[in-house]
C-alpha cells in the first residue's frame, strides 16, 4: 500500500537511502533539506512523488507552519521519519557545553519539535507512524561520545514513553537503533572536538584513529537498513524498538546482560531502602 513519508535530513545517510527505497517501492516522499542543490537532487529522484522542503530542524519557529503547509498541500502524511542528526565526538572534559547544546538541539529538540507539529494531525486521524532514528549508542556507551550517547538515550526515552501515550489513538512510535553503517556519521558529518588534555592521549587517541579509519568500511548497508524500515512501516504491529545490524544486536545484548547481572548483584542493598 502506497504511503506518504515525511523524512527529515533527506540529503544524506539513512534519510537519503530511505527516500530512494521508498520511492522505488511506490511511496511518496517529502524530505527536508537545507540548500537548493539538495532540494533539486531529491526532486530529481521522482517527478511525481518526491518533494523537497527547505527546513533546518533547529529553526523551531518555522516547524509548525512548514508541517501545516505540508499537510495542506501533500497530506495526509502517514509516516514521520526523524532522521536529521549528527555525531559529536570528544572527551567529556574537553568538550564545551555549547557543543552539547548544539548536539541536543539537532538530535533531540529538533526531533521533538517535528513530532509535536505532526501529532495533532496523527491523533485526529487515529493513524500514523513515527520512526525516530536513534542509535545503538542510545543503549550502549563508548568513550568519547558522551554528548552523542546522551542525545540518543534521551530520544530513546522520549520515543518509548510516546509509544505508550499514543497507543490509544492507533499511532505507532518505533525507535530505530542502527549499529555501524556506511553513512557519513563518522566521516564528514562528525563534529570532533580538538584534543587538549594529555592525560587522555593513551586511552582516547587510538579510539579516534580507529573510528576515522573505519569510516566507509562499516558492516552495515544503508540500503538494507532502508528496506528494513519499509518493512516496519508496512507492519500492522510494529515494534517500539528495532535494532539494525548484527554489531548492534551483539553489543546491546551484552550491555543488557551486564546490567541485569549488576541489578542481581546489588539487589539486597536495593531492597533495603523500602519501608
């Protein structure tokens, strides 16, 4: 069945891959871009079914009117895909607070603002599906990406809560958590804070180097990720959370098992605080 998808950050990464696969499958795609060249590139994919919208998800004052116009012109939108986002890499102690603010503005507040703009339409129609692209970094953590993981943990928590709030209205929310994929995440999209404290050299410099060298050689195929998302969109009972990639599966499973073991280890102390 043909659907209308609204995808943020459609010019690269998962957004671009999903737009291409969705169009190939006969869906309509409305995608947000930030410049004229990307607008034309999207619309060249399909004369009938691809529409570009100039919008930066941190331009909070414009989002409501842009979404209302999209609904009036191209609607109803069936699926919202919050894909716009980027990675920040930097040692916590070295990374300015302003870099965290920017990371959260794009990865969390941008997604939330777009969801808020669409919710009245979805709720009134008693239909809709929201896909929030999170990360395995919304469950596991690694040194040097505290701000990024923090933003993805936040989006995971919001997604999970929202899925419960919207269930009575037949509106689904799925947090899609990819592992390492061959996107620009670790390449040109990554914002890296300059090194300044020598104490972290031994532990962190090899990690930064490895991440840079792995860029473009990751295990995950964005085209296959896009096809998996189309399956989720087609499902009458989509999951609240979906991991993508065997690396994400292994790492998240290990993390959850370790967390459960720690809970069990300290359960006596945990219970001791009850009245």
